[in-house]
């Protein structure tokens, strides 16, 4: 295993993690901002009002993107498992 391989592999792992987390984080950010603006305008300071829309939004996005999440993760793991001999220095 060369240092270049390790660096490339780590960068790809981070990139896959970012791709998988981005839709969930973006919807939570957008809904959190919308709820915060609503709370500021109406002066309603209820904690459940801030959490429940984000939870529902994240669950909806998770259900919509689940096939893509699974495909992306499976492709990365297939690449990891196919490189096991190289990791062990056998390839």
C-alpha cells in the first residue's frame, strides 16, 4: 500500500460520506431556518416546533433517497472489498 493509495482511498471515503449526508443535512438546515424565522415572526418559542418539522423532513428525504443511498454505499463497499488483497499486500 502506497501513501498515494491511502490518501486517495481516504479522500474517496470522505467524499462518499459527504455525498450521503448532504441531502439530510441540507433539508434539516432549510427546515430549521424556516422554523426559526417563523418562530421569530410569531414569537412562539416552543422547542417541539423546532424539532418535529426537521425530524419529519429528514425522514421523508431518507425515504426518497434511500435507493440512491444504498447504491452509493454498496458501490463504495464493493470497491473496498475488492481491494482487500491490495490492503494486505497480496495484490
